[in-house]
């Protein structure tokens, strides 16, 4: 079973193919992603799930693929990225099972509403992070 929500975003660039690849590698290293593989027109990356992170570090996309396609006016850069909801789902199910087992039914209402609000917010945040990642690739300076 696949526990990934996938998103797509694309943009245009007038940079050369080599410059785009260098830019992708620079931004991914700067933002602490792992580059898994590269080919003539793709770069595959992920976020190391075992890397220690502070709670104030920015949210990151879980994994993705950059696809570079030449056009008459430059290059089209497409980012397919993913949000893996397996671990949040396990946490929510375990937490709700604990609450039901302890017969704390009032907590079901509170945490049900809490998770119903926070999970869409985290999905929107990851979606915006993917757009910002592509924007950083297509600009001239690393932010």
C-alpha cells in the first residue's frame, strides 16, 4: 500500500542544462536533502528520515524527482514531490487507540478536531515547500 500524497509543480528557465543540474545539487545540499540518483534529465532526492532535526527546523518534502526537458525558449523544470503520511497516520491511530482504551471519550472530540485541523495544515505546508523548492532552483541565489 502506498502512503504517499504526490504533488506536481513546474516552471521555465533560460539557464543551460548543466547550470540547472548544478543549481539543483546546490539547493538540495543547502536544504539538507539526499540526492539518490541522477540521469541526463532527472534528479531523484529524499529527506533522510533518520537525520536528527530540531523542532524549529523548517518542514521539508519527503522525496521528489526533478525532470528537466528542453524547449525552444529554454528548459522546463518539473518537480514531482511526495508527502508520506504513514508515520502521522500510525501516530494518530495509536493515540486514538490509547484514548479509547482508557475510556477518555472527551479526548476523542478534542483530539479528533485537533487532528482534523492540523493534518490539512501540514499537507498545505508541504505543498508550499515544494513550490518554494522549485522557486529556489529557478532563481539565481540560494535562500
